[in-house]
């Protein structure tokens, strides 16, 4: 009863997925069955989903890491001219999970505009790329400072730029 259902744009086939797992990391997704389901209603559904996922991990000797875990809730409100993302203040609610001692803790919740690192890329669910641009700009500035202060030739600097940085 959890997960996200969508229609593949080319094949038209119905796709259902729970999330994406990479080694010790997972991005889980739960989606409403219709557009009339509110964000507030989805909190309970996602809470049950997270507890089931956590239960599966615990049964196999694992555990969701509290310090590395956060959740987001996406819902929209019509302003009369456009849709806007609803905020945590608009849709209060928490998700709790048991820690390694069985005591419940509140899972950190973020706004959809908050960027998080996933597989080395900074993403925000609202699509803004400000954090990723900042990280890449800083990396470029460090690279520029390193190359400009080195004793390498122009050809070596250009080679390094093209083959290592780009």
C-alpha cells in the first residue's frame, strides 16, 4: 500500500516503486492515490511506511541511522494564479522511529527547498540548484588557486583542467 505509481511516458506502462537504494542509503517515496489527498493525510501514510521499512532493516540486523535520516513532504496550494509549495508550518507533523535501544526519536524534517547530498550531488526537491552551484563554484576556485600557484607549464595546466576537472 506504499510507494509511488506513475505511467511511463514512452511505453505507457504503469510503474510502481518504493524508492531507490544504494548500498547503505535509500531514498523512499510514498505518493497519494489522488489529487484530493492532503499533505496532512500523507504524514500518517509515510509514518507507517517508514516504520515498515525500519522494521525490515531491524529484522535483518540493520537500522536507520537517525543522524543521516530526514524526510520531506511535498504538497501544493493554489494561490489564485499559481501553485506554491506548502511549508512545514502549513502542514505540521512528525515521524518517529525507534533507535537502537527501542526508544522513539523524531526524524528530522526539511523544507522541499532544502538541498541534501545524494551520491555526491546536492539536490533540492523543488528543483533549485543553488547549493550545487555553490559547491561547484568553490571547487572551481580551489582548483584555480592550486593551478595558478603551481609551477606547471600552460600545457600541463590545460591538460589537467580538461582531463581532471572537466
